[in-house]
C-alpha cells in the first residue's frame, strides 16, 4: 500500500458531482487545498452534459436531485474512457449498492457521513496508483526512495526497510508537513479492518526513525505525527 498527495506542480483534474451544496463546497475546498483542479456540479444533468471534459478522477454521489443518478453518469463515463477512476459516495450502506457500484466500474465506495479528510486520502491513493507511474524516485535530504524497487537508499546503500516501514515512509515523504493522526496512519498502513492497539503506530515510527535518522518526523502530542 502506498499513499501520496499531489500538490501544486502535479495538477490533476477532479470532477465532483454532489447535490448537497454545502457538502459539495466543503469537499471542493478540501481537494483544492491539496492542489487539485476541481470542477463541481450540483446535479447529474450538468455532469453528463460535460462528460467529455478532461478529468483524471470523478467523485459521484449516487442519489442526485434530478432524474440522473451516479449510476447513469458512470455508464456515460465508461463510454468515453474505461480507465478514468471513479469514487461513489452514498448514504446507502447496503452491500448490494456497493456491489452494483463495483460492477459498474467504480474504484471505491464511500458511505455518508464521511470525513472530508478520509475522502481526500482515498482520492490521493487512487491518483497515485493510476497516474504516478512516471514518478519512479523521490528524494528527501540525502535519501533516495526508489518506488519501483520499494527501497530507501542512503549513499546507494539499501536501508532494508520492511514493507510497513516503506509504506509509512512513502506516506510521509509524499505528504510533507501534513499532520496524520494515529487513526489516519492505522487506516492507511494497516487498513480499515485492523483490530488492535494504536501503539503499533508508535513502534513503527520508532523503527523508521532508527533506520533513517535524517527524517524530521515531528511528534504531535495527543494526536500523531508529521514529516517536515
């Protein structure tokens, strides 16, 4: 699992379709803060009328205020491009709804109410997985992070990170100055179905700091961590 946020010089176009205007505006603001270009629509008709405009990812509410649903929109999207990632959002939490969404070609399904931060992280994960194929290496201070080989190097020497250590490193170096709570880190690294204490986060941080002492990982007491 790898997690990243693309900012400023890595602009991606996100299309948001959400009929709840306050929520629409809130999500748009969060995504723009992350450096995305966001086009938002309050109904499905306007979205379908602009289906051909360039987009790297669509966020679709399933139940919209007009006669066009998120299901209708994704069918139109797939007629234009079968590879554009789509995230469904919905107040409906039935397994059948999620199955239908996945069968129609969605990449994720987020149940309302949700945290805007959670949705942004899901967007970042998908963008990274689909589009970051050209970003083979990342530099941080004297370290080089090789994405293809999943290695961290110092003076061409492999630091021998474990899978979880590399995932944590990758999350931090691609989200510099972003604060992550322990729950954020648990969900991103271990997954939402993890059951256990959040002290595993502190232990993983300790191990990563030991192997990579040049990492400026700040402890935010009572909350979590951030890389500066």
